[in-house]
C-alpha cells in the first residue's frame, strides 16, 4: 500500500538544500576566521571533503526515510488466507446529476441494473446498500436476503434523501461500518458515481478501507461528453444564470479511491465492465493459489529505514572521526 | 493495544549510548577545532551556560530522540486488534409481530401488549450473538421490516419504528408467516426460526395460516408461536400515529389457541401463552436457550501497522536538530 501523502516530505529537501548551499558559501570563510588563515589549504580541503559527504549523507537520509514513509513495495509475500464467502457493500451516488441520460436509460438506472446483475451473479453473498448525497445512509443492512434487496432496488431514486451535495467520504465510511462483525469473509466495496463535485476527503476513507483490507472498486457512470439533467416534468436543471447545466464524468477521484484502497476503476459505459467486475470479484474471493494463501505486495519500509539510519551513521561518522589531526 | 512486529530491532537501542559517548564525550572526538585561546600562564575562557548552549543541548536531545524513534519504527509498531471470529453459521431468526389495534390492550402493566412485546424483543436481540435476525410485522397486511441481518442496530431501529395499525386493522397471521418464510427461503443457514407473536384470530390476508405454516415447514423452518394477552374484557387505549386519533374502549380479547398450537407442533416449534410482561420475558428466555447452538469461534488478530507515525515524528526531530545546528547556530564544522 502506497502512502501518497508522504511525498510532501520530499519538500524538506528544499530547506536542507538551502542550508547546505549557505554552509558551502560561508562555512570555509568562517572556518578560516576561527582557525587561522595560515592553515587555509589543509583546513579548506578537509572542509570541502567533509562538507560534501556530510551533505550527501543527510540528503540520502531524507530521501530514504521518505521512501520508507511512502511504503514502497515490490515483490509479493504469501499471507495465510482463511476467508470464506464474499460480502459486498454497494455505495451508490444518488445526487441529482445521476439522473443524466448520457448513459441510457440514466446513470442511476444503469448503476441499479449493474447492482442487480451482480446480486444474481453471487447468489451466496451478502450485500448491503448505502446511498449518499450530502449525507449517507444505510438503505439496506448486510443481508443475504436477495428477495428483499432486489425488491427494494426499485425504490431507489434521487429524491430518497434531501441532503444536497455528493459526500463520497461519508458514503464510504458508512459502507465500512456496514460489514458484519466477527466474520472472516472477503469484503469489497463497489462505488457507483459520476465523480462530479465530490465532497469530503475520499482519500482518507479509501485509506481507512485499505487498512481494513477492504478494496473499493469504483465505477464511473457517465460519459466525457456528458449531458443535461432531466427532471421528472421533462425540463432540465438550470444554473443561477438560467443556463442548462451540463454534467460530465469526472474520473480522477474515483481512480484515486480505487488505487489507494487497492481496488480498481471501471468505466460504466464500457461494454465489458460487468464481466471484468465479476472476474475481479471472483479473483478476490478465492485465494490465488491452491494452498489457501494469497499474495500481498511486500512493503519494504524496513529496508529504507535501515538505509536511512546507515546514512545518518555515516553522517555522524564524518563528524565524529577526526581526520588528519585537524577536525 | 500496541504491539511490535519485530521487537528484536530494539537491541539497536544499545547503539545509542555508544553513539552519545562517541559524539559528546570521547577524548579524541572530531567535530572540534584546536586553537590557542590561552596566553602563557594566563587564564582562558570557558563557554558560559548561555541560551546558545541550551539551544545546542536541545538540538542534541532532538537528534538522539529522533534516532530512538527511528529504531522503534524499525521494530514495526502496530495496533493490535483482537476479535472473535465465528467459524459457524448462526441461526436465522425472523420475529413476526402483530401490530393490530388490539395489541394496545392494557393488560401488560405498566405498558400495553405491543410496547411490552417490543421491549422483550429488544432484550432478546441484545442476548443473541452472530445470529441474523429479521423483523416482520402484520396487521391487515404483512411486511418485512428488516431482512435477516447481523446488523442488530438496524433491527432495533426497525423495531422502534413499528407503530400500531401501520398495516391496517386486521390480523393476517397467515400473511405474516408467509412473508417471513419467503425471506428465509434464500438463507444459507442450517437452522431457520420464526417467532410469531399475536393476540388475535386470523381475520385477514389472502393466505390462511395453515397454508403459510405448511410452506414454512416445507422450507425447514421451525415456528415458535406466542399467544399474548389475557382472555376476556380488557381496556384499550392508543393513538393512531397517522391520523393522531385516540382510540379508547373495552375490548373482548382472545386468540385462536388451537391454531397456534397446531402451527408450532407441525413445524417442530413450541407454543407459549403470555399473560403478563414477566411471562413474556421468560418465554423469550426459553426460546433463547432452546435456540442456542454451540458456535465455533476463534480469536482473530488483526494488526494495523503504525510505523509511519513514528517515522514522520523521527524525521521532524532529526530535521529540527539539523536546522538548529546548521541554520540557527551556524555550525561551521560539517
């Protein structure tokens, strides 16, 4: 799992670089003033050598420790897998833009259709349904009562919740809480949204999901060209200037949620989307090898911490060990 | 709870005192310049315990605590969560509750029958663990309120939202059982149970109770039936939640005991009569103990790595030391 916010630590290199530069500019002069110009050559050369390696090792320290925070991973490590069964939490955006008909019949209907197909494809699984706008709520708790789930899908519409907005963070967090406790099942969240003007911090929620080992599969419903939002009376949604609002699929947040949580992103208008989601769910459900082991990316943070500490060790060594009887 | 994944790395902490000695106390340590500051037979000067020195000491403190925090991060500090993991499938239970107006009869002091039943069901739910519970209510019609789920919070919310007469003023026992059976049909549970609470005779619904109970029995569902309320005249008072109308009067109470006994026996369940809140409580306790099966449980351990917190703190401690020494105190020797 990569921790993208760790990248900001690289910014520390800027002040460190400035300090190194200043020390180079002034250090030698300061040194002569203290130690006497009569030793200029010997001291100056040693200063240069020590300054160079000391700076280099400190920069290495910052780089390595940042890489450790980032959680750079390569290779796979086998993890024993006792999980049985599949629990899916559907998180469905029911903001008004989901009424747009750029995907036929509408984004919302297409999402519901896809949810229905997935329920049929995994008859032994438990499902929960979470709807969100500005707020999120559990439309159905996790249950294997498919009868109930499918009968209730038809009651889902954008008017079911009045809170304005599209707070995907709340949706995801509600979904994380909807999985039954004390179960060793493969748990997956599937998020349907057009990704437009998402509120909340989806990345935090995605990280929480990743920590719990729950990948979020995101499905972007909508098209790049977008379309207008038709209302029940046949008119279209207008903005404050009286112009018709065009809504488009915005993929960035959805892609980020998928990548941070270890899920995958799919486009709702892709004909093969359903097959791929099913295949992915099947892969997630059954451990990949036959001996009940699954493979997880191996986080190499320990190697980078060690490298960072070794860099610091050299950095201190350069300082502490006296060279040529000078300093 | 906190734990360390590889505590063996903590042995590296032994390096810290050696490092401190090497850097701050060793006689021939580097990082110092020798130059004359003393005239012959005169007295030299010594550094005073000034603010600068305090700052320098502080930066040393930052440095060594940074190193310690880094070594702890290396040992892999993690949050350690223990949870009970159920290896066996629980029993699916659907509670079928009568919400016809007669349930407002006030012979269950201090509450009416309906409120008492809700309270007792609430306690029953609290006592279960890992058994999916669902909720069906019926009046003239029947409806599934909550599908069988382990999310007991939802079941309790569903229970709280039940109101008398929401589904009309009849007693469709058959419909209640049929709806419950329908929703237990796709369940993968080995044991399926319906608990039926009613205080009246079946007088509504398209499906007669006998047919419904045959369907349920055919699906391997056990039905416990509870006839509630005393027979005879009882006072009744309630407010219709929809119209706000207050209903008040005397009511001739009675349920079809024979029918309830037959349903219970055919499906392998039991029949109970509850005349008071206390007896209703003990009935639910009996059902609770009859429907308790040994569950296979194991202790699952989840560790959530938290080394990043330590790393970030460590980086800032060491960076702080660097800035104080190099930028503020303008340390000359690299």
